[in-house]
C-alpha cells in the first residue's frame, strides 16, 4: 500500500483508575480506592510490556507518549517518570518528544502538577468537560466550575501546552450557552480545544437511563446547530479545526500524538485494555491488551499481554487509514484509493467531490467542512 505513514513509534499508556466512574464513559476504567500494591505491580507490568514490545520493533524513533485512561493524573509522578525514562531508553529520539497526560481538575495541586512536569510531561489535557455547575452535575463530574478554573490556573504555571476537553449537546443546552463556554475556554488561555458531542453508549449509566426512557438526548437539529456554533466560534478566535473534534491555535499547538495515530503511524499500547498498531514481519498488526487488571498483569508475566492480535490485510489497513485520515483536514494520499479498488475517477469519488463532501487536490483526498460531520455516510459511500 503506497502511503505517507510516519516512521516513528508512539506510545499509549492506559491507566485504568478513576476517582469516579462518569455515567457517559465506556472506557476501560475501574474505581480508584487509593494507592495499593496492585498499582505498583501494574506499573512494573507496564514497564515489562513496554520493553517486550519495543524489542519487536527494532530501532524505531520515539514519536510521542500519551498517558490516557482512566485518570492518569492519579498516578504517582515517580511512576510516570519511570515509564518516560524507559521509553526514552528503549526507542531513540533526536528532538524533544511530546509527552501528554490527561488530568482531572480535582488532581490540580501545584506540587503534584510540578512533579508531573519534572517527570517529563510537557502537555496537559484537562478533562474539564463543562464550565457550568449544572452541566457538571448532570455529567457526574466530581469538580465544580470554580474548581476547574482554579485547576486551569495551576496547570498554566506548570505546563507550556494546555488542552481542554469539553462536552456539548447536553439535554437542554442552547447555542448561546455553548458559545459562552467556548468563549470562556479561549479567554482562559487554552491553545487547544477538544469539543466532543455527547454520545449515549448502551453499556453506560446514560445508556441504561436512555433505554428506560429516563434520559432524552439533544435532537439531531440541535446537535447540528451546536456543532456549527463550535466551528464558527473557535474559528473566529483563531483556532483551526484540524480534526473533527480538535481545534488548535497554530500548528505547534496540535496534538503530535493524535496526528501520528490519524496518519496511520505505529503505536505501542500498554496497560489494561490498551490498543496498539504495530508493523511487524507479517504486516500491520492490531493489538488489544487484556482488559482486567489482574489478567493484564498475569498476561505480561507469561509473555502474552494481548487478548487480541490480528494481522490486517492490505484492504483492512487501507480502510482504517481512510477512516482515520479523513477525520483530519489534511486527509490521505490519493494513492490509498488503489488499495481499495478505486481511483480519482471512480463514480463514488466523483459524486462526493461534486456534492462538496470531499476535495481532490495536490495528490490528496480530504473531507470538507461539509463532509466531516457526516463522515460515516461519506465512508459508506466510498467503501460500498
């Protein structure tokens, strides 16, 4: 498959513990009950897993490190430092590497954030989700709007790069309220904003409430209006929507790690339930670690950390590359179409371009501002 995938390898570290399980969350998380020996054992397993997977890759440059979860800001800074040091030892790097950690406002103690920065974290992604108390209560968050603002101030003293996560399309949310929230996020100094539309997953508390008729989500028209307000408000403030749910003020503020993944780069996934994509001898391989903490620790000890491992055939790899790449404004190389049995003159490609959902320029295929909100339909047209 002809492509422009990056050469380096990114690392995703999944920390599964959370102080509270949010009703909308369907990630692989468990309730945090304070530091226990299990967490120390898990850190050792992550380090062992990282070393074993790095050995499979050879001498590949380190692209980025991302601590996600769960709530990795609950980690001890010394454990974060140990993982960062191992990554730097195992994979060569010539320039500073972006190291992102997701944090909750409730973990915003100046000494703790300073220690995380000392451990190597240079980009903090704050899961604020809302700057209104009524929305935070609905979302089951364990911080108030004022606590979020204080956390932002503390984070700004410790980290040069800050990103904020916000959730919109909440029941009863108006366009004016949402615009005000975005305006405040910009005024608070964030250079990167990730607004996510609330989705109701069947396995979550919200999903169960929806099934019994106790929760009514925003209708499609309102959600579309809120999405449009997101684009216009942030664009007016100098932010470019470089991906469906990610806006940055300047190229340097974009997430290096996420771009690496969207561009089809290899990444190692370590930690319970972590996903990875590795180019090995047999081809591009999709990996999924054991979800349960005990199973993951046991699997690493036995040399079998993955519950799933699948070598993607060329078409599967191309479809995944298309799915991820079209989420970004830069799109994918036109050469990718050949692996899918298409070319620029194929009827579905021509129709989508003529209807304004895709563009073909400078050897690249990209979704337009009109096409990105309906990307599922665009992909269905292309792939069927």
